[in-house]
C-alpha cells in the first residue's frame, strides 16, 4: 500500500520565557538546534530549524519544521527575552552585590519567608539556604587557612627580631601574624569563590535572591514594563491568528513571568483565548517563592486571575528530582496537591527527570541541581512521558499531550507516525479542547 500523504500541516506559536539567566537569544537558538536534533533522533522523526533567529521587539524567534510518515508541523518558537535585565543585575559593582545580598537575606528572615519555604516545601527551603551555606563553608575554610598562616608566621617574625631593640616588647610577631592571617583568609576566600562561582553559579544564585525580593516589593519597573510588552506581543500574535494554537512556556522564575503576562493580557482583553486556543506550560516553577512572601499579593492575584480564566488551559510539570522548584505544591492555593486529581486547575503532571535521561547521563548530573532543573526545557535522551520538544514538534494539540500521563509516549509510535485518540484526554483537557 502506498504511504498516505501528510495531513494538513499543524501550526503553532510557542513563546518561551526563561528563568533568571543571562543567556542571549543567540545562545538559546544554538541550544535549540542541538536539542531539536536530539529529539528527532530519540523519537524517530525529522526536524530542522532556521539557521538564524529573527529579531523581534520583545526578543527573537525562528521556525522549526518537523515531519513523520503521516504528519508535519510548523512551529514559530519565540523567546520573550529579559536576559539584558539579568546581565545588568549581575554586572553591578562588588559592593552593590554585597549590600544587596545582605539586604535580601535580612528581608527573607525578617518577613518569615524562609520559614514558610520550609513549611511549604522543605526541599526548596534547603535549596534556598544551600548558596548561603556554601558561602559560609568557603569562609570557614578560608578562615582556617588564615589561622594556619598566622600560626606559622608569628614565630618567624619573632625569630627575625631576635637581637633587635623591639624584640619581645610589643608582641610584634603575634600582631604581624594575625594581620597576615587575615589577608591570607580574605585572598583564599576570593580565590575559592572565584574558582567555584561559575560551576556552582554562586553569583547568579545570590543575585536571584536579591532580584526576587525586589520583584516581590515591585522595585523593578523595567520588569513591569517588559511584562507589559510581552502581553502586548501575545495579544498581537493572537489577533493575527494563522496558527492552530498558542503556547506560553515559562521555566523556573519565567513561570511567574508567564502568569503575570497572561494576567496583564486578560486585564486588557478579558475574552482572550476564547477564539484561538491559548495554553500555558509552567515548568520547574518557582512561583510559590514569590507568593509566599507577605508582599506578594499582586502575584498571588495574578495566579488567581489566570486560574479563573477557564478558556486558557494551564498545565504545570513538576519533578521530585528537581529541588529548585516546589514539588507537590499547588501554584495557586500554595497547598499540597492531592494525588490523582485530574480535574484541578492548573492540571499538575509529576514526571521523573531520571526517566528522561540515560542512567549514565543521570549519574553524571545527579548532584548538579541546576542541570536537572534545566532538563525541563531540554530534549530527552530517551522516550519518556514528558519531553519539552514534543510541545514544539508534535502534530497534535497541546491538550492531547497533557491529557494523558503518558504524554508523547501516547502520541508517537516507534516508526515516527502518530496516533492520539481523543479518549486519552483527561476531563479538564477534553473540556478545554472542545471549548476552544
């Protein structure tokens, strides 16, 4: 039998908002091309992307094309960029970083937010404190090195002064040794911090904590303006149409920005999503870190507004392997998630990151918490119930992918063809699809 010609090309527009990361649009594009090739190999499909991103006012975009034996898709992938604001934060003076870190930590302790983290998700509480504990360990080791330097230098100074008129009169050896030890300790701390900073992302983590406190207090007018621009861009793409669906994906802190973007767009256009399907993906979300702060009411209000907008589907993916996010925490109520509830909004899917990676890869990154956290926007090493690039390449609606715990496993066959019966849809997803 001759192969069936592909059905009509499925078209989508997928917006992506990254977390607190200085990565440029060009860097995102390079990663996209690499991960798209990995997705195609794992799932037995063909895929390609534009060689260069196209600049738009709010970031950059490119088109990805995918096809299998009986299908083809065309996805406009667009970065809603705010990396320039992150770089401006990270390029401040050393003193600005120091005072900002002290101020942010003081705020989190004084408001009791850290303690709420531990009550809501002890895993995230541990992660939040990890950077400060690492710094404390660095300074402890450096102080030990300084003490050793002082201990051995003082006698050398005393011996050098034997026979001089000041020998033994003012304990000069102890004073010189102590001063030398302090200098050595400071140098050691700076060197160790510099050596470990990139690998452990210490500066990025400290700046993120400071940014988070300022963001909660609404002290980032540039971010407010950027979110308004993102919302305007979303509404413009929705008004233009020409696609089967629009998906907004936000990773880590970017999940909070996505919620804020949708809420801002809904204030200007309350019937958003009733004509053209608009769907939300929050991945490795840290929205609770803002909502748990006493000053986070405007962010809690944004989540409630999106929660009430039933025309807009919302799915959150969480993983136990990811301690950077709030596992088994409802991003709207901030309460624990009941197992087996597929009718909730947002629909929460819990997926194991270890299932997305080969055993060797998982072992390699097992203690690299940020690498595991970033797996949510990378392609898999092997077939699993979640793969971010399935939301880019699959020729089926978002609702079909999220409508079953098997995700892309229920969509892609071994030969790269597709089969996704509507019966696999969860009740909420089926309702959203019929109402779109």
